[in-house]
C-alpha cells in the first residue's frame, strides 16, 4: 500500500459530526483513524477504529501509536469529541464540571500534543478544533457556561497554537457550529432549535464536514475560527 496517501485522526467518530467527517475524509481518499469510547471496528481497511476515552492520555498515546504503525503518518487531526450540557449555572454538578472539562479540554490537550509532534517531524499537518458559536455569542434561554468555558478555551488555543506552529508547516483552525442535526438533539427539539438561526434552519452534518474540508485544502488559512452557524455570529 502506498504510504503517500494522507491520514486523518478524527475523535468522537462513532456518530453525528464525527461519523460524517470519517465519511467525508474517506471520500477524499484519506486513510482515517476513528476514535470514540464505543466505536466498533470498521470493515473498511482504510479506517482504523481505536476505542477509548479521549480524555485519557493513554488512549491518545494508543491512537497515535496505532496510526503510525498501521498507516505510517499523521496529516490531520480533527478534535471533534465533545459533550454539551445546557444548564443554569448553579445547576451544574461537580461531576458535570469534571466530565465536561475532561472531554472537551483534556480530550484536546493529550492527542494534540502527541499528534503535533509527529506533524512537526513531517513539517506539515493540520489541526481542526470543533468548537461552538455559543462560546462567543451566548443565547438568552440556552444557559451553557461550561460549553463557553471549554470551547472558548479551544477557540483561544486555536489561535495560540496556529502562531506557535506557523513557521513549522502546521496549520491550526477551528470550526464553530451553530446547532447541528445530530443525535445530540432529539427531533422534538428541532423546530425550536431551528429558530435560533437567522437562516431559520438547523445545520446539517455535511455543513460542518464541508467546512472542515475547506480548511483542509486552504493552505494560507491558519488561526481561523470559521463560523458555520446559519448567521448566528453575524447578529439577530
Ligand atoms: N450538534 C450540535 O449542535 C453542535 C453544536 C456545536 C458544537 N458541536 C460540537 O461538535 C462535536 C460533535 O458533536 P455531535 O453533535 O456530533 O455530538 P454527538 O452526536 O453527541 O457525538 C459525540 C461523539 O463524541 C464521542 N465522545 C463523547 N465523549 C467522548 C470521550 N470522552 N472520548 C471519546 N469520544 C467521546 C461519542 O461517542 P462515544 O459515546 O462512543 O464516546 C460520539 O461519537 C462536539 O464537540 C460538540 O460539542 C455540536
């Protein structure tokens, strides 16, 4: 098998946006390493499933080790695994706080540190963090400070890492979605959620994968937070 075909690691890949990203990268003939806690082995020989909790350093180490053993390189990392819990501020439990920070922040830190080291050796690579428009534009009636705390941190880290690695061939970008039609949101909530967007609809998974693939091919774009949110970040 040729070693020149690119390799993408996608976290949170068992469903929703992550599963859509696996398909989108495979459609571009990337080989893919797909992670989530419950992910099942794939019948596609170009998809390597590595199960485990992305907040655990040992899981991140396993993903990178198995990616290199099977495919020999790492070109792209999409930090997609994430949890969203909307609650009034004082209703968050200590467990909520620990879980949300673990998945959204530790889940970024460990795998990014390990993958970027491989990209630096190659002198090329691309990291995309999936954040949320809510981090910058909070919505009355959708209290979610822990989403803002963690995804806002990822937005800031996106810019910081982009600058740190700009001269080393590694680009770092973010996609900030509005509300996307995934299993995260039950169908009974769709009408209300659609109305949060100036365009009057929820986003589709393909809206996000299209944006990630755009950034993937946009060699002069780094440190960008690309809002894919039906106009939410423009105003109401
Ligand atoms: N959908 C939206 O409206 C929306 C809006 C803004 C931002 N986002 C962001 O987009 C990303 C994907 O959202 P989604 O709607 O596709 O979510 P989803 O349908 O709930 O899927 C989440 C994925 O992450 C995995 N996951 C959760 N915790 C994990 C952990 N600790 N380690 C490894 N994998 C983990 C889940 O699989 P397992 O259960 O098997 O681990 C699943 O594959 C998230 O970061 C989310 O915050 C979504």
